[in-house]
């Protein structure tokens, strides 16, 4: 009566204009609907309200009097049960200003089947109500639930938002947060003892036994990264959650609920109220931290409000991540960088490899990769300027306050310790991923590849790199891009020199360098590996062009998996040095440098010697002095064979060979390489021994055919000077095992053709009469051979 709320008594009085105005029942109905949700707690009263609200919604297009009368009847139906104040005809007639208005509205409501008159009770009633007993169904479903696991249900239903430690995040540049997780007596052991993320373990106690268990075991069960809080309202949460679970089960299983509008509204209102209560109770655990009892490391914490909670969260993280680097770049300092950040990361690592001696790695202006570089490598003094003005990569200093403002020393030292364990066997840096992502380092996944590349470049003089277990003498741009994507396919090995190895490396240094300094393993392995990798394919394949010793040295370089095994064991063995069980130092490897020098020289000049031998063979085959220079050979070949291509068709490549011989374009080396490529059917640097043999054979064949063509050309020119008519020139040859070869050139003009025409016909017919082409060929062969022998003998006598 004293309320100032809408449709309250005071509000209704203010709208009365004169004495005699009424406050009608529909206004009291509106007051309770708008301002008194507490009515929901009474199941039976709520059922009546649901009936009236559903009826009003079903009313559809109706007059204001019809709506107001319906609300009045509904209100009387609700209170009539308790106050014997039913919706009789007399009361209903007083519910609107005039009797006529009531009669008209009442007629409309009855026609729409929204209101009916019950004679047995002499009252108007709103619709027929609902037969669905929601309360009974709720009690039944709660009994079926039994002793469900409270914590597991809450973890499934309520993924609470992480609580960011704001001060620590600002101070360190790294986003850190705590993930709230529910636990109870029956489920705390199912949680990971040590999780990757920091957690707030909310322990729900439902009895004194649960509290005892918490004090004895749970409080000290989890890792240093977790905070545990004791909440004593577990039983209350269980009741609230049980009602929500029961209502959800009713919604899934009760078919009659879906066909009853009144029951649906009653269910909807009750489920909304239960869900609101459940959410509020759960969020209350974090929003009011002072109601719980907080512990860290089994020690109680004084947390009375959210500000105090924030201070505790930041102090815990500062202690736990004591070796975490400070990187103030949100683009890369995260576990899952964006595509833009990944693109910048890729550009950065390539610049680290190619432009390590330049300030800012050669970046102009201020792209994202430069911002990442300055936040990580420049600020942490990992990329610094040397005395000569060149920039280089190095490890951070141990005094982090003075020289390492980003606190990279701890992470760098851990990577360095792993590399120190690789002298006997290579290892992958990804073995450290799990450790570096966890406390006390807490490095973000986006940062790790850049950090690894910096360590590799800073230690490149003593690190051997293996890609898929194969040694690589240098870190290339393609490899570094592959490393960022698949670091697990790369392994590393660090080497140091001592004992007999020192003597071996002296010998290697003596053979490779002339400054008297002894290089380390990688200083020797890399130039030799680069030398072998750059050898032509012929040198890597041939067994004819190299000595057995050179072949052995070449092959161990091609197939070795480890540079230390290669240099300390395999190369000396290939050179003929057996060092097993020897400890005589310099005496054991005396002469190794000289033998290695000779071997490397042989490998180096093997290909050039092949080309020189092929030059000599070509000169001899083309009837020149084999010591003729390449320049003179080309000039002589051109002068001798120019025009000869007109005397042959392109059969078996003869014409193509001649055209290559007389080619005028390009330098002498390119001309000769093209000639050899034609003979071997592939580039000479890719030849094998079989390709070399094939090229020599083809050269011999082409040379013989060139001689024949030259004879034809000479005879053709001689005959052409004497005969005016057309003629043909033939080369006749007979080759027989154990006898001399006979060949003659003869010209046949029209006059000779007419003379021999009848003889030719007789010979052909006689050969055909022998009974087969093979016999004809046999007779022809012997005739030609004997005829040519006699012809040559007569010419000699003449």
C-alpha cells in the first residue's frame, strides 16, 4: 500500500481524478506481475499465474476491456482459493467501470474459449488449467540423480573465464592468467597435479569430513603453479544444481510437457529462475573471494577482496616464472601468433641468417619484424655491435640487471646446457619445448623458433647441423624456413677438440689453410663438405678417373652422417691411417695432411682432366695433333669441315654432328661443351663412366663417317671439274676380318650409266636366281671384295 512502484496503490491514487473513481482488479494484477517475482517460489500460486499469463497470450486481437476483465478474473481465481473471494457474477460486474462494458467483454472472452462459467461453484474461471504436475516431476528426477559428482558437473557446465594477473602481465609483457577449476573429495585426484596453465582449484566441501581431507591432503596436492581455495557451501550448490539437472531431464523426457502451454510456461519460468540462481552462486565464488579460504603452497593467504586476490595472483606468478624472459611485443609473445605475426617471424629469421652483421638486421622503416627484433634480440643484448662496427649474435650476460634487461639469461643457459650434452650424440632442440614452455621459464610458443635460431647462429662455429639425420655444412635460407615449420626434423651436435683429435685437426688445418692456425672441427668440416658438395656429378660417380684412395675419401664424405666420425675416423681410414688404439699424438697422423692435399687436388682436377682427355681424343679423331689448343682445334675443324654437311642427310646424327663442329656462335669452352653434350647425350658434368665410353664410341663412328664424306667431296669436286653433265658419286667399301679394308670412290654420269645398264640388269637377275637375298648378299660381298682388291693392286702397279 505504501509502494511507489508501477501500478502500486500510490501510483493508482495519483491517476484518480475525482472522488468516486475506482482502482480496479486488473491494476493489482499488473502490480504483482511487474514487481513481485517472489510469487514464483510458491508452486501452486505460480501455476495460477502461468494459467492467466498463457490465457492473455492466447487472447490475440482483443479489446482493452477484454484484456482487463481477463486479468481481473485471473486475479480472483488466484486469491479465491485462499480467501473465498471467487470470481462470482457480482464481483465480475464490478471489475470494469460500467456493467455494459463487462457484459460485452465477458461475451467476447467466452466466445474465444478463454473464460468459462462453472455452475457448480458459481464462478468464472480462466481456461481449464494444466494437468502436468511439475513439482512432482522435479522431486522424482532429483531422487533419480542420486549422489552425482558435484565438481565434475560444475566443470562441465561452467567454463569460468580465466582470471588475468593484471600487474604481472603489465610488468612482464606476457599475458598470464589463472583458470578456475572445481574439485571435491571424490574428484581432486583426477585433476593433473601439474598443469601447463596456472589454476585456481575451487574445492567444494559438503561436510566436515571434506574439510579434514582438504587440510590433510588437498591443500598440498597440486603444483607450485596452483592456488587452492576452500568453499564450504558445497551442499548448497548441490541442491541448486540438482534442481537444474532435474528440470533439464524433464525437458528431455516428459512428452506431455510439450503439448501443454501452461505447463511449458511454468517450466520455462522455473528453469530460468534455477539457472539464474545456479550461475549467481557459481560466480559468487570468484566475485566474493573473501568468503573462501585461500591457500598457496599449503600456506593460508589473506584475501578479503578482488584487489587482494589480484596482488596474490601476480606475486605467485612472479615467483613461479622467475626465469621467464620479458618481451614487450604482443604480436609474437603468445602461444598462437596470428598469420601476420608468423609472416613477420619468417622474415625475421631469414634476416638473422643473411644480415646478422648489419644494424637492425638491415630492416628499413619499421615493419612488424623489426618491432619483434628490437623487443627480443636488440633489447636483450643478443644482437650487439662489435669493435669493428659489425654486428653479431651472442649469448646474454649472466648479470641480468646490468646487461640483460629482458632476463634471457636463464632460458639461453638451459638451451646451452642441452647443447653441451650433444658431443656424443646429436639432439633436437624440440626436446626442450615442454620444459621451456613450463615454469620457471614460461616461454611462449611464438617466441621459441626465434630464440632457437639466435642460439644456433651465435654458436655456429661449434655446432653441426643435421637435417633428417644428414649433415649440412651450412644453414641455408631454405633450411631456416624449414626449421621454423618443422624443428623436429633438425638435430644439432656441439664439438670440442682434445687428445689425438687435436693432432688430426692440426694436420687438417695444415692441408686446408696456410696460416699455421689450428681450426676446430666445424671450421674444417664445413669447407671440405662445401668442396665435396660442389664437385661435378662426374667426379662424384666415376671410378675410372680417380685413384682408389680418392674414391674412398670422396665416398665417406658423401655417406657420412656425423662430421666428428668423418674427420676423426672415416677420412684417416680412407687415406690408409689406422688410428684404433693409438695414442702417439702427432706421430700417429704424420703425413696425413700431405695425403689429404693430394687427394683433394685429384678430386678438384678430375673433371678438368676428363675434358682435357676428351679434347685430345677429339683432335686425334678429327686428324689433328692431340696437343693442339682448344682455340686452334676449333679453327682447324671449321676450316676442314665447313660445307661437308651438304654431303649427308641427317642419319644417325651425322649432319647434326657436323653442324656442331662448324658452329661459330659462343666461346670456345661453350662450343666444346656443346660438342661433348651431343656425344654423351647429356651435359658432361653429369656423365658417368658409361656415358664417357658411349661418347668415345660415337666420336669414333662419326670420325670414320667424316672420312667417307671427305672422300666423296674430293672426288665429287674432281669429277665436277671434268664433266658437264649430272653424275652421282659412290663410296664402295669392303671390310673383312683378318684382311685389309678396301674402299674406292667412283662417279657415274649419264654416259657410264648407259654403258653399264645391261650388265647391271644381268648381275641383278643372276643374284636373284641364287634363291634368296642372303645368298645374293654373300655373292655380292665376295665379288666386291675381290674386285676392289684387284683394282687396288692394278692401281699400285700402274
